[in-house]
C-alpha cells in the first residue's frame, strides 16, 4: 500500500456496468476518503449503498465544475482527502474532472489516479482492430454539418479511430460513415460488461442493415471503432486532395451533378454527399467579392 499524505484527490475509476469490475483498491479508497465528488450524486449513491459505504457526496458536473474548485481545494487544504468519480468508468475520459484536476495540480495538490474500468480500452481490447496506434475523439458533434466536417478531418488518418456515441445518434453516425468512409471496417461495442454486451462489425452499410433488422441493437451506449485509412504506395503529397479536386472541377466548369459522380468514383463515398459539398463551394464562391 502506497502512503498518500492528507489532502489528496483520488481520481477513482468505477464500473461501466458489471459491479465486480470495481477494484479492491478503489473500494478501499472510497471507504477511506472524507467525501466524494460525483458527476451524479444519485447515481453514485447506488454504488456506495451496494458497497455499504456512507460518505458525504457533492455534485461535480460540466455545469458546476469550475465553481467547485475553491470549495474542494479548501477541503484539501484542511487535510481532507476526496475521491472524484464519474457515473461510470474513468473520470476525465469524456467525463467531468479536467478543470478540477488542472486547477489542483497548478496549486501543487496531490492528485492520485486509481485505475480501473474504461469503456475505451475495454472496447479496443476485444474489437480486433489495430491498437498499436489509435485516436480517441470522444463524442462526435450532434449537428450533421459539424459531424461531417469532423469525420472529413480524419479521412486520411491511418490509425484506428475511436468515438463514443449515444443510442439516439448512432444511426446518423453510421449514415455519415457510409457517406465518407464506406469501405472501412467498423466495430460497434454496446452495453459493455452488461447483460446484453454486444460487438457488431462490418462496413457502415452492413451495420445500418443490422440495426434496421434488429432495432434492439441500437440501444445502449456505444463505442464506435473505425479501421484507419489504407496505406498506399503513393505518399500523402501525391494523394488526391478532395478540396483541390472539387475546386478544380468547379473551375473547369464541370456541373455539380457530374462533378459529384467524378468525386465519388475517385474518392469514394456517396454522390449525394459530394453533390452537397460542391453546391456549398459553388455558392460560397459566388458570394465572394
């Protein structure tokens, strides 16, 4: 057991589904601290009740985190130790806590990680996609245009891409992937460590068909993992740049409909998506002085 001085913040990973995934160390820390800062106190209270732990709880979420720093720092200054937990998994991984941890480190407070469950690593470990390099980008934007732009920025990345996604947006995300990364292998991990844990794999179109056939597969929280871009013989400098191609088509007077067909053939993806991009580029060019 490593000794930590009074006035320590412990960043404690909690189960993402299966309560048996809480580590003995995490349980001991939760029992020993003076109070617990939780993303949702009602949710964390259920875990603590299961463990037979009764500690003061205070909320710390994205809307109040900045305002909690002074109060929590005062507790630490008084010699109390505090556990930081999120609703599930490891705090700060697409969960609150960054503002607090950064502020406390700048004040030279002791901040100690207590590792455990994390949906990101759990999903990757069983997905069958390369894990020597990967990019985790949290949740994709909710709006269609911003989601498309985000995915476009990753089109040429060769490492595995990982996102979190909610059940009410998973179909829209798969449709966006079908437009922009139609041939990529995709693995969906849902309900990790829970009773209905499922891994689905295929192209975006195949996964859309699977979810249409069985809508129950669209329920639960998702980890979306996408195979990286293929490494070709051509260097990145030699590869066709989509913006350059689209601009060239417009400059040469090629119609939007025909240009969309050419782009889809050369770059992949749906003609409809390229059609919309060409229309937007054409309209932007027309309003420039």
